[in-house]
């Protein structure tokens, strides 16, 4: 999905440039509110939302929002991602509210970890 900056029309706005620019998905659709942000070692920005994780990529003057497949059924709206972390090996971790912990590997695969999942030391 492409994102475009919104146009502000506040009458009392000064001529100084805004520090924050809201972006909307193509067609003016507002994206889900960000609940967590992370810039990884490669400079990729990851955005946790109430509906999962998006990867943000700047392509020229456009921002591209890519939904990260977390292995949920297509009718599932996605977990509420509250925390994003990158470990020393470059693995991304997504902490959710009510859906557990997810591990996003460099090959693009995402695992949901359960209480019985054993991690390598």
C-alpha cells in the first residue's frame, strides 16, 4: 500500500515546517494507529499496530506500507502488537496483547512461540 502525506488546512498554521507529518494509505484510508516503532540494523522501520505489523519502506517520495504475514488465518484481523525488539542476531520479536510472542526470522518467516517452545541457547 502506498502512503501519502495528508494536507493540513489549519487557518492559524505558521509557515514553519511541521515536525510530524501524518501519512495515509492510498485513497485517503487512515492506517491503524502505531503502538510500537522500531528501526532495525538495516534501517528498515517496523510499525506495530492493533492489527499486526507493517514494514515501512521509503521509495522515492512515497512511503510503502507492507503487511507482515504473522501466520494468522486470512479472516483473522491480526494481533495487537505492543512491543518490537531486534536481538543481536537480527531476529525481530513482536510482543502482543493476548496473542503471545512472535519471532520474525531474516528469511521472512514468522513463528508464534508457545509456552512449550524451546529456544536455542
